[in-house]
């Protein structure tokens, strides 16, 4: 019968750390299960046109979050609309709210300007990606035609 040497404390701790790290890789940016996180494979922008509904649902001088479609749309003037991905550039959580033209990510506190996509408050450091948006027969259509 061959005896094995006992594992050192260092070996046990390193193994536990590796197992913990391996388990953590299964987590997405801000958590899954309805917590707002998105997987790395989820695109931040639509791959096909998305009908967001009536254009006048976005207030002039304000913005609206279309959370289910992961889009943020602002309306600086009566006839001007701007759209951005509503996926936070920090860790890919979907934004959670809009106040005026400030869009919030509740996961880690990032804030974005809904008229430019620029970061107002970190930890995010990159702006939200712009998404083409147009009005067709009174309806907002976001994404490539």
C-alpha cells in the first residue's frame, strides 16, 4: 500500500481559491436571474429594427428607458431623437431608470447622459453605444433598417 503525503495548507488554500474563481466565472456582470445582468454573448445593440411604439411617448427635452428592449431614447427637441444601448458599459447590467436626461445603472451606481451616451458618474468609463433611431408613421424604430 502506497501512502500519499498530506496536502500542505498552501495547496489546500490555493485549490479552494481556484474553485472559488471557477465558480465565479459562471456569474454574469451584475448577476443573472432577473437581476439585470447580461451575459457576455448578449449584444448591447439590436441586430434588427425594433419598433418601440409611439414616438410621442418620449417626452420632449427628456428621455425614456425601454428596458425590455435594452434601449435608451432621448428627445432633445420636438423632431430629434437619439438612441443608445441601455446596457451599462461597466459590467453589462441593463440600466434601471431615467430622471430627466440622466440614466442610472443601479448595479454599481453608474450614470449616463441620455442625450450623448457619455458617462456622468462611474465606475463605468465608456459611453453607451449609439443606436440608429428614426420615426416612421409616428412610431419609433431603433436599429439598422
